[in-house]
C-alpha cells in the first residue's frame, strides 16, 4: 500500500493550483436557462484554452490522458479553488455521452462530436427515463421505426436535465418492434433542433427549471446516428459504467469535506454548544464521514475492485451523506432558513440534494444492487 | 505512486493470520458451555503478532502500523482477548519512553501486559465510595502490567502495585476486575498528539471493530441466503436485503477510512491524528449498528445465546468505551483545526 506523489506530480499540482487561482470564475453560477448554458460553456472554454479540459479523457481523443494520481490532484485543487460545481450543463457530455461515443461510436461520430464537447461547443442531455420507465429503465417504450435511412421516433422522455438548452441528446429508444425489456433498444444521437421535438421544462422543488419533459412526434433521426450496433443500446448504455470512476463526480465527493468544514465553522462561530447539542454530534459524525468518503473515493480509484459494482457503495454513501450535511445546514441556520436571500446556497443545495437519492438509480435500487450483485443475495419476486 | 491494494507480503500475512486464528481461536471457543478460561495468547506471540511493527534490531519484523491494522482486523473477527491490544501497544509504549529493559522483558515473555480502561476520577456512584482513579482491567490472568487507556492517552501500570477485585462482566467472554488507584499512584499518560502508542491504540481498536463489523455482515448475509420464510430466502425481501446492504456500506466505508488512517500514521501525514479520530468515531458507531442489525436479521435465533451475534455486540460495547466516550470522540472530530 502506497500513497505518495512524485516530484513531478507535486509540480503538476502547483501548476494546476496557479491556473485555477487565476481563472476560476468568481460569480455564482446561474442555476438554469440560457444563462446556465452560457456560464458553463464559457468556463469549459476557458479550461480548454488553458489545457485543462478532458483531464480524464484519453489523449487520442483530445484529452489530457492523465494518470489517476494527477486526476486526483486536479480534483483536489479544483475543490480547493472554490470553482463551480462540475454538475452543470456540460456534465453529461463530458462524463457520459463523450465517453460512450469514444467507446462505441463510429469514426465520423468521434471526429464530429468529441472535439466539440471538449472545447465547450456542445451541450448534451440524457434521454433515458420515461414516465413508465424510471427505476425499471428496461420498460422503455419510446420507439424508433426504421424508414429508409432514418429512424422515425415517437414517444416521450422525462426528467431530462438541461433538455431546454442542449444541442444533442443521448437517446435510448426501442428500435426492434415487439422486443422486450433490455433487448431491442438503440442508443442514438439526437439533434435537439430536429422538427417534431417539443421540450416542456419542469420546475423542480427548489424552484429551478433545469429539467424537462421531451416529446417526439415523428422525429426523423438518421440511422447513421446510432452509436454501437442497432438494437444493442442497453449494452452501449452500460459501457460507460466502467468510465464512471473517472468522472467529475470525484470532485463532488471531495467537495463534501469543504461543505461540512464550513458548516462546522458556522456552527462554532455562532456559539453552538458542541458538547451537549445534537447538532454538534451530527456535524462531528458528518465530518468523519466526509473524510471517509474521500478515503472511499480514492480506494475506488486505486484498488482493484472486488466486484464491478463496488462503485454503488460510494455513489450511495455520497448521496445520503450530502443529504445529511444539507439537512444539518438547515438546522444550523434555524429560523433564518426561511429567507431565500440570505445563506441561499445552503437552502438551495438542501433542496437540490433530494435528487441525489432519486436520479441515476434510486437509493432503493442501489441497495438492491449492493445486496444482489455485491453480497450475492437472491433477487426477489416482487421488485 | 498510489496503490491501495495489499502488497504480496501483506496478503501473505493476512492469509497466515487467518489460518492461525481459525486453528487456535475459532469463535466457537467462546460459545456458552464450551468457554474455557481467559484466551491464551501464546500462539499469537509465537506467530510474532505483537512485534510486527517493531524494528528488526529490537526483535520485531520491521513492518508498520498498516500490518498491525491488518492483523488486528482479523483478531477482531475472532473476538480475541483485549490483552492482544495491550501486548502490542505496551511494547510500542515502552520503546517510545526509552524503557529498553521493559521492551526486552515484554518480548521474551517475562513480563506480560493486560488491558485496562480508565473510568475517570472519583466515579463513586458507579463503583463505590472510594476516591481516586477508577479502572477496569480485562483478562488480567498472569499479566503483571496493565496498559491503561484513557481520555488523556495511554499509560503503563504495575499490576502488582494495586489490588483489584473481580466483578461480573457484561461481555461474558472476558474476565473483568475493578481497581481504584490511590493518590500516590498517579498515572503518567502520554496523549495522542505526541505518543505513537496512543495513536496506535485508536487504530488497533478501530481495526478490531472493523473485523467485527465485517464478521457480523458476513454472518447476516449467509443467514439471509439460507433461512427461508414464505417459501423464499429472507434475503430476497427488500427489508432484509437493504438491512444487509447498509451493513455492507458501513463495513466498506470503515475499511476505507481505516486504511487511509493507517497509511497517514505510517507516513506521518500532518492530518494523521484527524484521520485516526474520524476512523475511531466511525468504527464505534458503524460496528454497533451492524451488530444490532445482525441480531435482527437472525430473528429468534439472533436473540439466543446460541448465536454468535451477541458475542460481537457485547465485545463492541466493551471496545467502544475504551479510552474515550462517544461524546469525547465527537468533540475531537468537531473541533479539529479547520
């Protein structure tokens, strides 16, 4: 067991720190709409110009191709600099769609899309969930009927983050008529400007409007936009699971330490009676857990996984810890949490964090995965 | 270079420790009816288990606290006597305080240490009317030294210089004694900011707790696979499955933090003590949670003394009270410099 950075790594850290210090935007990022798009793209373009875009992307696709050590250093410095959350409108492109195209796309698809993503010139959204296919994703019904050189798409997607400002969508649809469950799906690149697409934004419980329903009415998508084999979309969607441990989610995980430390500072500065109060206890436990989340994050990177599903534990632990931390914040703020103006980022984050245990696999589904795929418990009849 | 896998040597250590413990310290030895006297730790001593991290020149194996942590995780799994903690830490303590003769005596077995817990001064309401510092001693047996753990750190005490009386123990697998130190018996504690022995105590207690945290997870999962009700293994029901998943999360998070804290201590990171305090806090909390869950997953048999689950529960309560209370641990983590 070793945990050492080389001298070259240390100087890499210095240059990352220096660049971030000089370039991190100081204004609060807008939460939604065209302003969110412009802000996220401007920040990504800045990183791209400085050579800091695609730090986990292989060099052949224009990324930095950094070692895990240097990725960690970048994430640590990113957090330290107070840079904006990476969970913005560029997240899907950089961490999901891009890697999928890299892995399964044609040369044309790679040549066209990857440079645009890295340089901050295209926003992607994810079209997986449907009204009838949430936790049970294999229940997808949106269809793509083959007609000549096109797929004619009809149906509906929902909970699509940034659909209103995206250029492209990674769209999972049923292309083999009459197919069931995981079979007969295709992973398709959908241009969001195509005729027949209607986006209806949905306001979330935090009052922000960054997700939407998307309706498809005879939308013609060229068959050349299918990524991977036709009808093999489920496997294509699963390919990027392996990429997950290299995503900017690491930044989010490391950010929790900073959050709980500022909360502890806030609590102690307001004379919180740490010895006897349940808030003091909760903060202490959350602080220890944020430290453990860092250890867990590093271990998923630097230890051979026992199962392919080890990532489920860190994902779920992060989700629930962030909810606990923002829940504590509401308590520390006390009656002042009624004001949406003051300390608004704590309140906003508290409300946004409800999505952590729902989006991308609910906590319940994650626990099923841990129980069945890691512990080997039997699947139940009633899902 | 970062690599968090066990090295080949570490894997070999873990494998041989497991074989040794399965042979000489099966958990079955602690079950009602088959329980013998206090654990004899000679097999672990002969294995070199108490001197792994001692320099080779001093008769040790020249390894580090990381290997001690791996060993004590396995000792926890086998609910080995708290004297194993005492014997490992006492050598380190004697070494760092320059008591070379004592180091030699501990190594050749002419002196032996048991573990003691400092209950605070004048704990009259709990332990009678005597004034002074109150101690619990565990599995004294033929030990003539006690390694004392308290909020102020660790200290060594000559057992022959005190009188101790046997009392019934909540953890029925150990022998418990009570002692009161007179005012002439001031203990000289060394605290965790300066003493590596004190930090080691926290790490090794955490390691033993992790071993138990994992053991009850494994027991529960195995039981949930074979116990059937309503015509299905109970592990197919989400209520049980999710309880098991929570146990897996607890154990996994704790093992990651323990690994990190042990490396931090070995390599002398500036925040090593914080990593250790965070680990210790979670170790006590998560292991207790897992023990309680394990009893629930086992249902009726879990409530019986025939099931091992309660052995882990009772030992966890013993370990979580060593050296500090939960409140004290929380204070340390909360107030660590920000």
